[in-house]
């Protein structure tokens, strides 16, 4: 099992800590949590450092996955 934090600005539960099976991909993580990535940016950090990833890569233990809008409109 791996530990992951999903921070999703689209969700009522913005900061969600989860345990996932080993070999879970980022695509599976987002799909399982019903995250709509249309017009959204997905950022992954491991140990505080931003990492490059592909949606079909396996999620690393301790990853912090953040989903935010591509554009944030001011008030």
C-alpha cells in the first residue's frame, strides 16, 4: 500500500489522504476520485519537489497530487 494526498479544488473534501494499492497509476487515482481534469492542471510533488509525470505512471508513496484550474479568474 502507498500513501497519497489528493488536493482537489473541485471537491468539497479538498485535502484527502488515501492509501492505495501498489502499482496504482495517476490516471486510476484521478478516475477513482472522480476528478474531472478538463481545463485543470495536475501537479505532483514528492518530498516537496515538483516531479514530471505521465498519467499512466505509477503513483509514488508519499506523493502530493494537486488539481487546480488552468485559469483562475479574479473577483
